[in-house]
């Protein structure tokens, strides 16, 4: 499985959206250089309030452009970076990846997938009704989260729009993604 980078985004301040950049630099064990969520321990405000010593499994947030296209077809104009993601991808089934999958992005960077983003009500502040578009229930009643995936940086490096993404799956059996 392979794909490409559509856009890269970061923000040094807490804000729901992240401006697009010409490039971002991933730092091993930390996340996106200069991004408010970079760090060894949790940086998301609600997670810090619970336990600021927990490891940061949400160093990098990725969303697939295919979701943004689908949202657009449902009447929600959502551009890359608007939902707070650092990397917007295309051609990779992000939600179908297992825990521990590694994305090799560009010439050097490697991101190990840790789980699903658990979207919050701030999405409805951005666009009313959007939360219901990215969180739902399967027929068996389980919650389905579609607002992207999270990962940690294994190997740092610069990432730019147009860079290739190669997927390396972990040895089986594969563990499905859950919220982190």
C-alpha cells in the first residue's frame, strides 16, 4: 500500500485548525517541530488535565483527503489542516491500518501508528453538524471514529506535499486501531 502527502500543517498555538506549510519537520520521539502538540508526554489539554505524565501517543495527526472529499460532497467545506491534522494524505486507507503500522514518508521520516483520533465537540464549533459526519455507530452499536489517526515519530525528517508514503505493516496478528 502506498500513497502521497497532500498537505502539511502545524501550529505553535492551541487552535482547532492548523495552517498549511510548505514543509514540516518531524522530530524523533517528539512530533512536529514547533507544533503545540509536540512532546514526549501528552500535550492535548484534556489529557494534560487527567495525567500530564502519560506518554504522548498523539505526536502526529493524519487525515486522508478522501474523507475531506466525502465531507465536501455532504455539504461541509473542509480544507487540509482545518480539522487540526498535521499531515493530509491520499491513497492510504489510514483507518484500516493496524496499531504499529509504520508510515515511511518522504526521504527519511517514519511515523508509527498508535490509534484513532477521538474527535470532540469542537468540530461542531468549526462546522455545525460535522461531528456526526466523523463519529457514528456501526450496526452492532460500536462507535466508529473517522476523524483521522494518531502516531509517534520513530525517525525524524522533513515532509512536504507530494512526498510519497509507504506502509509497513507489523507482524501479525494485527490489532485494530482504537482511540488514543
